[in-house]
C-alpha cells in the first residue's frame, strides 16, 4: 500500500507514454487519448542494443497509432475478455530468446483492475451478489454525482475492485511463475537471477475517496 501515489496524468495514453519516454506529457506530446507519443522510447533503445522485445496490452484503446508500440518487435492488444492471453502469449514469444540466452524485454499490460468492475469467479466473492454491479453506467453515475454513492454502494464497488485485484494478481503470478520455470528449463537459473521485474500503473481509482469528485 502506498500512502501517496502520483501519475503523470489520470489517463492511460499520456501515463504510458511517460513510462516509456521518461518525460512529462507536455514534453512527449501524448497529452490525452488520441494523441501521439513523440520522441524515442526506452523500448526502442533496448531494441537497438540487441534486446528481443515483446508486448501484450489488455487495453483496447492503446492502438499502434499512438506510438507506444514502438520498439517492440511483436505488439498486440488483448482486450479484457482475452486478458488471460497476455501472459501466455508472452511466454510463447519468449521461448526462443530464453533458449538462446538473448537479452529480453517483456511488457505485460493487464486491464484489471479497471472499470467496469466485473471480477470473474472465483474472484467475485468480495462483494454482495445482490448488490449493484460495477458497470460503466453505474460508475459514471457516481462520477457525475459522488454524493449519490452511499456507504453501502461505496463498499460494494470496493468489494468488486478487490475481486479485480485478486484476479489480476493471479494472472501476474501465473505469468511470472511461468517465466521463472522457462528460465530454469533453459539452464539459466531462476527469473530473479536474470531479470529486473518492474510493477507500475498508469493511474488509479479513487473508490469513493474525495478527489474533487474525480473517480478515475
């Protein structure tokens, strides 16, 4: 738990562009959605240095036209229904590089937890089954009128969000465990003997906390 977190912007494209360029949105140009990242990225630098580079993004809106895909020899989107493929795709793509001992950059982008909040079984037990759903329509109503979210509604959304957290934790766990296993099968030792593992996020959800009415 981080008591204080800062993102370059409360939107995905500018924050991800800042992640890959190390620059603020006004510097890299992708100031909101439907704007293009300018300048070089860290992924391009690693690719030029001989790294194999693969990415899978579960956000359908991060299209190649925005430039965030640059530097990855294989980049594809796996929207929310296909999210479990993010890790399995990358593990398959990494096989040859791991076997050959090549340097490797993998970016696994997961969409959960993110509205709408709809954790699949068995991760849906944190909220009341007969409570309001975490659909975009329900959440947008709370965004427009935060006072309409009474304590029970906030608790329900927090429970659904916790289910999303548990779900994405399982996806990350399976991906990292699979990567560790493949390193060992290639005779290279474990994952943490070979790799730097970075966890990051593009923005957050306020979950009923007072942020001047902004939820996302």
